[in-house]
């Protein structure tokens, strides 16, 4: 079975721009979560979606938004990018407590 | 407010010996704990987990111990292999909701870099 896939792998954006990151969960998983990981820290929770509804939100500004589609894939959108948004963005899918992560999207904001 | 802490930034062990990675938490609402391994340029890989109603879970070379009264968990790797060299994260989950539609967010520690020398 295919694991969690994310696109793009790498992305370079300029301050003030917006970005859309994409995630496809493991087949059969209905829950998708997004995390941000900056260098030297553990992943930080951003959003969780289940059956297309937001089920949890971390301590991130309203510039961050997400949605889940009927096929359970998900998008993370970030508006008005700041230098501090540079990070590895991880998507995870789950059926139970264990969450399985994709390879991440490395976002660099210049 | 760091609810999950891994106080050792790095650990170095000899091949064949035991690796012990530690993790402390403060939130007594956490009811499920997980360990992940991460290589550079890859996403975290799930290793092993434990429910708060247990004190030990074993899977091959990996054993996780949970001490609820001390709010402490540890991951034992025996025997350690050079391929185990990676960053290890512990994570804690809040309880799922009553309808089972949300399994809770994961709160991660800062990670411990494990190096296993041949």
C-alpha cells in the first residue's frame, strides 16, 4: 500500500505570497493532520480534519487554513507568508491513534 | 509551555548495547504515547506506542515503558544497530472524542539524536 504522499517536495516563496500544500492519505484513512516542524524542534500541530470537517486546530494565526476533500486528500494554505513560516510541513493520516507521516514539504520564504 | 520534554539532545551508544531514550510529560490528560524515528529529509516513521492503561509494550528490539505516576516514558532499543542512528521523537495524544471522530492531536518532544557506533 502507498504511504502518505505530499506535494510539492520543496518550495521557495517570497514574503507576502501565499502557498498551497497538498497531501494524500493512506488508503482507508479518513483523518488527516498537518504539522509544522522548524529546525531543532519537534513537529507542532496545526490542523486535524476528519470526514471533511475540522476537528482540531493548533496555536497558529488565521493566515493558516486547510480543507479536506471527499476523497480524504487535504490542502494546507498559508497566506501573507512571513520569513518565520519557513519550515518542514508534515501531513499525517490516521485510522486510530497512530499517525503516519508523509515525507513533508520544505517551504523556504525569502 | 513544553508539555512533552526530551531532556537529552543526544545519545551515543556502541553497536550491540542498549539505547535508552527518555521523555517526560506534564499534562495528565494525555492517554496515548508514541515514539517516532526521523531521518534527515524524511517524515517521522512510527515505531511503537503505548496506551496509558499499560506500563509496557514490546515490539521486537523496541520496548516502551510508561510510568504514569512519574509522568515519564522511555524507549529501550536492544541490541542497538548503526541503522538505528536517527532523531527520535516521543509524542503524546489527547483522548479521542466521544464519537470517535477525532483521535486527538499529537504533542511532540524536541527530539533526541541517537548515534550508534559500529
